C-alpha cells in the first residue's frame, strides 16, 4: 500500500500521521510531499517499509525536495530503523540539537539502524538500503548523524551527504545490557555493510568503524573535518562474546580527507581499554586494507601525524598520499 500523507506546519500532527502510517502492517510505501515538514519527535521504522521523498533538484542529484525537521527533545533519531527490508531515499533530514553523551552514539541522530544497548537479545536486522539522503546540522557538534549499530547486516548506504555534527557515519558494535558494565553477551557486530559516495562537510569526523567485519567503504569525500576516519576495535573489547570474525575483510578505498584537527587525519587502532576494569585487549585484523586515499591538511597540536597506527597488526596501507595544502578534495567535492 502507498501512503501519501498531507502534511502541515503542525509538528505534532505530522509525526502522528506519519507514525500511524508506519505502524500499519504489512509494510508499504510512504511517499513524502516536497517541502520542509516539522515533526515533534522521531519516527520508528519497522520491517518492510519504503520511505522516499520527492524528486531531487539541481544537477548531479542536488538537494532533496522533501525534508523532515525534528524538534524533539527525547534524543530519538529522526528515523529509527528497527526492522528488516527497509528502504530510505531522496530525503533531507534535520535533527534537533542533541548532546547524548559518550555512550549515546545511536541517539540524537538523523538515522539510526539498529541499537547500541538492547533490553533483550535481538533478532538480526537485515537488508536496509539508504540512498540520496542529506543530513543537515551545521551548528551542532555533539551528536552523530547516521549510526549503524549492533545486530545489523546487509546494509547499503549510497550517495549520502552530511553537513555538521560529530561523526557523519558511526558504525559500532552492540550488546544486551543497560550500560557497558552489565554486558553479559553475546555481542553483535555490524557486517556486510557497503558505503559508497559518502560526503561529509564541517563535522568533527567523517566516519568510524568500530568492531565490525566484512565492511567496504569506497568513494568518500570528507572535507573541512577535524579528522577523516578511524578504524577501531572499540573500547571494552574484553566484553566481546562468541564473535570470531571481528576485524576481518574490511576495505577502505578512494577516500579524500581535507582536515584541520589537532592530531591526525586517520587513526587505525588495534587495542581497546575496558571502562569497567581497565583491561587492555588487542584485536588482530585480517584481510583488511586502506588504499588509494589522499590526506590534505596539517595538525594544530605541537605533535601531529596524518596517519596514526596503534598496535594494528594485519592492516595493509597502499597508495596513501599526504599533502599539507588543503585544496580541492576529489571528484565528489563538486557535487556537495
């Protein structure tokens, strides 16, 4: 079934109308009209839904014609994907100001797929496709913009533009528990994730991958960021349970970074420290490569390096170029 709701300037009504449509079963298509539509809190997206806006405007894709602008104060994502077989496309998203804290990477976002901490063992969420989505939070630096977390696999993100925020795309493991000290296992690690044509502007960070496997990121342009990207095992690695493939088969390729942060453009780490008992654990990467990347900029601290590698055995670096001049970034640069 196709839903074409009539939306207005009433944020509470808009959210109610949209959530009532999304709560119907089985899933269908939700087509949003052109314009900027306020909602007073985020929307839950269950299994089987396609959400799309109107046709984009301008050359090379341009800006979306349809936007959702949340005014909520609960920290809920504008769109929280909680089911499989979901498609989101041709849409602009404006999250409200949020400061979810160190362990709130899945909160205050434009889109969150999955969750960080679960109340009970979850089923795997799969087959989610996000395309031609813009996220705008130009004055915000505390919350992530798009998060892929926990029991999530078979996800495609293509032609994504992010302006502002903390991390443009945050990919992180998840577990059952109320906080990191109560994690009992198993743990859930995103995998079979493909990211192409990612553009991040004026954010703290372009993207990070934390405790994942079978992930491919190609064709990213990260401009005017404090740091480009990080490949991490994640803190609390001693809490991982029954996941043999973490750190395997990861490719990051064809990424340009124009950075201005204090210490590094790229960090590759193979160690994590438990916040519970201080135990340091090592993760060995296998079949993992970072290649064909250009890093342009200089650090602002007394000691800095374009690439920092910390106990990250198994990560291959190929064809990485470093420039101090921060000129044009790459072919994707002109499209943002």
